[in-house]
C-alpha cells in the first residue's frame, strides 16, 4: 500500500469538521410575516394567574372529568369592572372554562381538600351557555395559602358570597 493511499483512507475515515464550508447556498423558500394574535384579554387586567387542574362534574357518569391542566385567570374588565374566570390548557391554550363571576355564585371547599374549590356556573367554553359544576385544584400553592383562603378573599372582595 502506498503512502498516498493510506493518507486518502485516513481522510475518508476521519469525521468531517463542523466548521467545514461546503460552499452550498440555501435560498429562502417561504417568507413569514408577523401576525398579530388577539386573545380577547386585551381589555382585561389579570387579578390572579395560577397553575391548576380544572374538573367538570359529569352528571351522566356521576363522576369528575378532568378538563385540562393549565392556568386559571381571574380577569377584571378595565371599563365595566366585571370579573370573569378563564382557564386555558397549558400546551394548546384551548379554553376549558370561561364564565362571569356573579353575585349569585358561591364557592365551597371540596370535601376538606385545602387546594380545591367547587362552584356552579353558566359556562361558555364550548360555544354554548351551559350550567356546570366545576372543581379547581391549584398545583402550585404555598403551604400557608390554601385555595379556600384565596377563593374566599376573591369572592368577598368582589362583592360575592362564599
């Protein structure tokens, strides 16, 4: 085997350098333009924003069904002062719950669980107004603040009852 053949084999077996310039040029095929996305929350101020899991009570199956894990926001409209609850799934941002907080609503602790609350509401998340029973369980609450304490403060401060 000649010296040049051995050198040629070493070059073939050696991994290509990462900074090696191949001379190839890539032209843009598609040009993306910036798109303004409206969430519907532009005229509202977030009173509270927590990570949580939302459940709806299924009357047919007589059990709780998870609607999604994500953020629950209490949004106060800047002009009207109305407060609504909006819950979106984390990854898809799909709306799981969307309803007004009304004076007739009441919130209760869910069977002794400090991180969960239950309430009835007329919800519009699926595009039609339906009476629903909700349960929300906050994932990241500190040990000194319970969901029940937080919900009681929110309901009473906005003129609602527990």
